[in-house]
């Protein structure tokens, strides 16, 4: 089954430093804190920040996802007495929009009732600290989709809407023009995952699974580590890649050449990428082998991110690419 998106090669290139790759390859990730405020320091002033495990296994995911008015985990490290702490959410694009103070109790918070992007503000008395990363992304619930559309944006119909026993995304991120360049992880932006149709329709809506972001960042870091050992230590290493296809609405997926009818792209946990893994400016079978190695190693070390890997390097494709997903079960194929 091919997961090939028609369309032009984008100009997007991201940088993955070799040093980052080495850290991921050689140094085990720091264990997640077992308490919500894992590194308490006795200090007079307020000092608050997100714990490392708020950014996924890769430490590179820049969003945390929630449905409106629901519990969401947001692990923190806070100095001083935690019993007097309160919090509120502040809209990322309008600091005058705030949810109002609520007491902090553990690592779970109640998300805002309105979809959008928010920063967490931690408050103790007159001290206030705004935590800008990760950003909380409050989704539009799937149930707000009416028929085949959501707020005028054509989504189409999921199998789960016709047959029981199938899943569907919990919700969709709303994407306005100003959100396209919003970072969802260190090397990926929201615009990389927008369906490649309905160019003039705003807002757009995207299903996106944070497990996919985590996996992609780990794969890119691993490729960077591999490259560092093939080159001199002082040689800076960059991994250039292009996201051909991220989220696809079911309506758009039906028109994609040789696309699987129940493609994982529709669920927000798959992406097609062209990755110049060996840095020679071309996408070849050597790049394919390096990506396969990186994906296998990441899945071996992070079983919760296991998924599909499809290779599309035949002459049928103008630009060879790979499909990577985090579906939860191992699958391998060639297109």
C-alpha cells in the first residue's frame, strides 16, 4: 500500500545537530520524576518550569494535548512550598485571555474550555511565572464534526462513523493562518501536518498524535548520531528532510494515488518524509538503509512507539521517501 502524497517538493529543511544525536544514542534518558514536583529547591522566590518528561521521550515535543475542560498532566519542577501554588492558563496569542486562578494539586490540571493554544502560569502570592513550553493544545472534540465538515472545513467520514469497532481521532487542532509556523516539536511545525487541499479555507483542522512527534524526533536524532560517527568529530552534521504528507482528511485521502483506504495519515499518527540521511544531497537506497536502521533502533528502545515503516524508492516515485507511523503494532512494506 502506498502512502504517496501528490504535490511539489517543499522547501522545508530542519537541522538535527550531531551532538544531539549522540546524546540520544549514548546517554540514557533521565528517568521521569515520580512526583509532580520532582526537583524542589528551597528558595524564597518562585522558580517554576516543565519537567523533562513533559517533552516526551525525545525531550523535543513542544505540545501537550487535551480536550476542553479535561484533566491534563503537566509535570512541573517548582521551588519552595508547593501547597500555596495556584495556576491559570493564558492564551498564547492573546495574553489578556486568561482562565482564572485555580489551586495546584499534583501534576494534573484542568484544561481551558475553549480550544486553542495556551501557556501555563504558576502563581504564588504576588509572584507569577509563565511557562512557555510546552504549549497546551486544546483540541476541538471529534463530536463537533457535523456530517463531513467541521466549521466549514471538509473532513470527510471515518470508518468509525459507519461501523463499530473502529477508532477515530479524539479531536482536531484548529489551525489559523498564524498557527502554521507554530512549533509542535523542535524540528517540526504545525504546517508540516496540514492536509494539502482546501488552500484558501481557514481555519483548518489537523489530527496529530504526540507519539508520532516523539518518534520522528528520536529517528532524526538517531540518524544524526549515525552520521557523526561516519564523519570527523569537528564536522558539523545536519539532517535535511521534507515532510511530504502529514495528516490527511478522509476526504482528501480518497484522492491520493494508491493510498490505503484506512490510511494512518487520517488518524494523525503517520507522516511521509524524504530524508537525506547520508548528507550527499540526494535521496538514494543508502538513505533508505540508514532510516530503516534508525527506526528499528528507536522502536527497540521505545516499544510504546512501535509502528509502520514503508519504503517508496522505486522508479515510480519522482522523489523517494519513507512512511513512518506510530500505530502501535509493527508493520513493514515496500511501495
